[in-house]
C-alpha cells in the first residue's frame, strides 16, 4: 500500500539517531513513543526509504555516484544494493509480507522496465507475461500487495498508438495483466498503490483516481490538480492536490467524508505519502519558517512528529515515508544542528518503544558506578533514553542482542533510573563510594605453561589470547572466570585467538595439517576456517557486534592484503599504493583501520569505509604509522614515527582534529596505543628510560597514567608491561612480570570494589600464629594485599571459589589486619602466648 512517488532529493552527509520520547499519556499527541534507528548508508551514500513490510524489511533507493540504486535493508544484513537489469539505475518502490520487492530498473539499452526482486534475483516483469506481449511495455512497478498483485505504469498499444496506462498484474499462475483506463475524457493513467482487496489509486491527467473492479472514478470534480498516493484496506485514500498556483496540500478521502484538506504545519505546502489501516496519514509539510517537517494526521489533526520528541538535539524528521501494520514507520531526517548543508538527509526506522521492552536492569558495580541495561525487541541501532530522577539523562543505541546500556559515575545512596518515554519502566540500586584503586588478577597459563598474553575482552568478561607451554608452543585460549581453556588447532601445532565480540564469537588463526596459517573463528566451541583471498595464509584480528571480521590474508599472487569477512566471505580492502596491508580493528558501523604500504612501501595507518575506500591517516612527521584500535565514534589509536628524532609515539586520530601525539612518560622516549573504548579511554605502553623497560599505561581525560601507579604496592607484580585492550566497563587486560616468576603472564585489571569481599575474619592460634581469611566474589587469580599493623604486607591470591588466606607470626597483644585498597576494611584480634 505504498506509493512509488518519493521526494527527489540529493542525499549526502551523516545523521545520528534519536529516540522519540514520550509515553501514551506523556507525548504531545497522547500516542506511543518511538525508538528511532538510522538505517545506514548504501556504499557510503545516503538513502531514501519508500516502503516497509511487517517484518521491518525496508526498501528504497540511494543516490550512488549521481544515479539512483535500489536497496533493501534488514536489521541483520543492513543496507544491500539490489542491482539492475544491466543498466545504471534502479529504484525499489514497494515490498510485501512475502518479501517480494517491485520497482524499476534500466536494462542494457538504458530503457526503464518494471522489475521484481525475489529470492535474490531480479526479473523483468515483461518476461513474466504468458507470452511476450507486444501490446505492453511495462516501465514502472509502483506497489505490490500480499496477494502478489502488482500495479504500475507502462505503455500499451491502442488504436495504433502507444498510450500511457496504469496496469494491474497478477504474479501467480495463470498470470494476467489488465489496463487501468482513465476516467471519461481522460487521456492517460498512472497506478500508484493497491490495497489487499485489489482497489487501486493513482492519477489521470490532473485528477486523483480510484479504480474498483477495473472502473475509474475521479475523487473530486473541481478545477485542481490531484494525485492519490496511497490507499488502505478500508478504501481510505491519501494524496495531494494543487489549487491554482497554491500547494500542494495533503488530503484524505473516503466514501463517507469525501475529500478532506489536511492543512499544513504553518507553512504553505504539505504532501501525503502513506495512509495506514487506522486512517493515519504520514507525509511532509512546510513550517512557518520555510523548513520542512514530518507530520502525522490523525483524528482530524495534523501533528509535527518532532513535537512529540522532548529532546530534539540530534535529528529533525522531515518526511514520513511508509508505515507497516505493526506501527513501525520509516522517515527521512536531517541532522540538528545543520553541518553546513541543508540538503543532508538520511533514512530512519521508527519502532514503538514501550511495547517492545522486555526488561530494565539497574545495578551498582565497582562501588559507585551506576549502570542501567535495557532488554528489548527493538532493531539494532535504535536509540533509547534513560534518566536518573530527577533530570539527569543519558542515551544509548540498542545492540544486535536488543540491549542498550548507560552508566553514571560517582553515584551514591539509593538511585532510581527510568526509561524516558515509558511510564513506570524503572529500576533501583543502592551504591556506595569506593576507593579509586585497582586490583589485578593473574590470568595464569595452560597446564605446564610458562607465559600468557591476553589480547581482547568483551563486556561480559570473556578474555581471549595466547598461552605457551614450557616448550614455547603457543595455543589459542579463552578465559571465562578461571584459568585459560585451550581452544585447539586446525590440526597443526599452534593457534592464536585475538578478537571476541559480545556474542562470544572468537577470531584468530591456526596452523592446519598442511602447515598453512589460516584465519579462523570459534563459535559455540567449534573452530572453522573462513578462507582467504585465494592465497595460502591469513589471520583474523578483530570482530564487531554484527559478526564482521577483519585481518589479513594472501591473495593468489601471494601478497598479504587487508581483508574484511562479511558472512565469512573475504573482501580485498586494497593498499595505499604499496605491496601489502593489514586490517587490525573494526567498529560496529563497519569502519576498518589498520596499516598499509604506501607508494614508497612504508607502512602508514589507514581508515577504510564502505563506498569511500582506504584513506591514509598520515604520520607524526616520520615515515611510518600503524593504527591498532578504534571505537564506535570512529576515533583511531596507534603509533607513528616522529620527525627528528625518529621515535615511536602513540597517537589519537579523529575526523575533526586529525592525528594528535599522545606523548610519553616523564623521562621516556616512546609510547604505543593499542585500544580505545567508547568512553575514549586509551591503553597501551610507554617506555621508562631509567629502567629500559615498557610500562602499561592508560590515557584518560588528557592525562597519561602509568598503570603500575594505580595498583597497591604488593609482592605479586614486578611491573605491568603492556595493556592490550580495554572494554566499556574500563576493565584492562595486558601482560606483566611477576615478582616470583621470571616470565610474562597475563593480567586483568579492574577497579577495586570492596563490596565483593563478603567475609573477612582474623584469629590467633598457638605461638602467635595470626591468620586472616577472605571470602570474595573476585575472579580467580585476583591478588590482594593484607597487612598487620600497617606493616608486613602479605600477597593473597584468590582461589577458584573466591577464598584467600594470609598468615603471620606476631608478638602477644592486639593486632589490626587491613585489606588494601579498602581503607576501612580492617579486623582486630588479640593474641596471647
């Protein structure tokens, strides 16, 4: 029931997503609130949505390199180019609940023909007629209903002349096509929409027309120009009309009411795009200041959809484009404020918010950090709002699992968090301030192992990396609360795990039985080779939340090339003009970073985006640079050579500021950045010149912090060497040197939460034997420091069931035992000989 007519606008630029805030009794119209998701881009180009079915399959067209290209969008696949019949252009205009898509395409001769997309194929509708009907040239398919009946416009031979006529075509066998005649004295006709009962609307000459049982009827007999855009299953019609030199103006028509002028939003024009089975009309209208806004007309009143959004900081919806029977609608929108170009628009999907919520969890963690997690059936990318009562708000986008999480720092006492727009969807948690200190867990190695290197972690605490046995053989491992688990190989000797997403998909590489080093994924405990660009070897380095994987692989010529795997199909990302490239990170938008050889064969950091290709990020004055981490804002970290002297310095690159030197430690010369989270916390390493070693570091709020300064002085660690990754909770993984072992071992560094010490007891035994016992919820391998009377610290390692113990021999008298870093967590015991 969607018209083929759409705004002809040039689309470019980037728009962020926004949440429609308001509840059934809280919004300006008293209607349900909506969560709005940006539908993304087609090869980097903005898009116009035209229709959507009940499964939230969206179709439309994007302006790609100056020509329109049809697309389809789902939450799983994103935006996909539907292709053409061999020509340069195509548009998708409608989709039914069977997934059949219709529109038009240019063929090899650049002639426009009506087409059907079904099961991944594009079909010329002219070829579906029982015979190649010479009397018809079908040029455009405008709509398709759930019974597989198509309407559109073409040329038909009548009385020896080609006449423009609307048509109705039944796709099921026996197929047949029927012309839609114009009303009396009409010359041409055009069909734009069809409902489930086969009623069709469109235009003939200057009149809006409805066809019932093949007979044409004008919707109004007046000296105006009208066109009917859509018809619902009740036979109600929406369209637009021009009166003299004024308009267009949106209208509603039914048998009972006749033609009703819907008015405007204060400006001088309005256009209706679509009508649903509740009689709601969506479209676009001018405002009094000349700008445009999306409207919905219901119950005799036109409402600016943006007026139902209390927070209008991100997007202004400019046109309601389509609606399905589940209350979802698609729209065009423009960023607010404008970024220099008023023609920048993008495609959005709006979903009823409150009816799709399944839960809201509110908790405190790490003491005074308040976290709220929404569970929902909302599409990926939908943005929702949270508010601490009263007045302090946050927004977050829904991930592929339907979850959105926000966090507030330094919140104490009882806190209430509510989902903005849904009355009564709230949760509470009680938070307690904690000392700003960190604890470190030794991640250990495999049995008979000597070293471990953790490389990636997700927000649930799953860690992946490498562990080596006493012979130096490295195996991919995963830590899930305890010691590492060997993930195996493809039959060869060694493997590596270097990336993991929130769904637990692990990526890396393994040797196979033929000695090839192959890119692999581990899913549900099983390892699978994902292939290369045709060559022998490859390695996967990172995976985003929708399962896209990046790394490098050999092509047929044996060159090592940055590779993107989508649905485990490899894509060559190219180079910067040199011989090789490697992709090291990917964010949830599908942007990729890494390093590639330039024309001089020097490695330079790159940023790659679909439709834009590979961009050189430059250096800090020297010849080389390498990017290794990127967050969802597109901020990139790595390291680059300076000019003179040529040393390595960590950098942060942003679209606005370019590459910025992050500096080094006092008296240090070099630094490297390995990862960045969405809070812009950056981790890596920097050298300590006096000791001639590296220290793990954190860049936060413009400050470079040695992580060794954040942990209590203990007997456990000689130093933390490199920080490899940081998650959204601020947990950090890396490797360091233990005091009691001359080897590297992996660590997990988290903020100290003293509430995790559930029981702390001390007692004296015979001959001055003083024992302190802890029962905690800390991860296995966590190391705490206990001291007696402020002296004689003991290193306590938490075991698999959360227990730890320390012992001293003391003099008779009263003794106080305290847990570092929990300043007030002390116990007293009196010892007697």
